[in-house]
């Protein structure tokens, strides 16, 4: 049996859970324009701290974590003042010819997720990412 399964290769390359994909990083970097300069600096440092990404099978909500010693631990000096869950911004973008709105969320004082009504996996392979606008949360 091992001879049969050992030679099979996955149809799709596994997605790394310890690093951001290029479109995820581009969306997070674009989010900085919706923030005050000091918060934009914190966001950039938070993005650098992300070392664990949860991508459920539908890819509608991609969650970001900073883990140390197997626990989620964000450095206190990098946290936003607001600790409740809030939407940082909504990004209008195109993946190839497909339009999408992606919400960027923060929770516990740090960036926590990208969320879209359409699965981001299908969008990410539809074509190159073009960011049309970043709309700050009200």
C-alpha cells in the first residue's frame, strides 16, 4: 500500500501556514493608508510578526496570529490602543477581472483577519491583484 500512496503527488501545492501569500501581504500593506501614521507603523510591525495563518477550506476569512512557544502572543508594544474587535478598512480590489471587497479586521489590539464574501483562494488564482481603493472604517 505504501508503494501506491508514496508516489502520489498533491495536485495543488500546499499553502504555507507560517508565511503570508503575496496577495495577503499586499492587502495588509494597502490597509496602512486607512490608518493614522503612528497606527500605520504599528500595522507594518504587526505584519512582520505574523508567523501563523489560518486559512479555512472556503478561504472566506483568513486569520493571522503571532505565536511564541505555541501560544498566540503579540508583543505589547505593537498593539493598537483599541482592543475590541473592529474593522480597520474595506479594500475594493480586482483579481484579474473579478471584483472583490475585502474587510480587514483587528481584535485584541492587532490585525486579525481578512474577510470576503467570496473565497479568496479562487480570487487569488483568477489573475493579478489590482487595488482600486481603501475605505477606512467609520
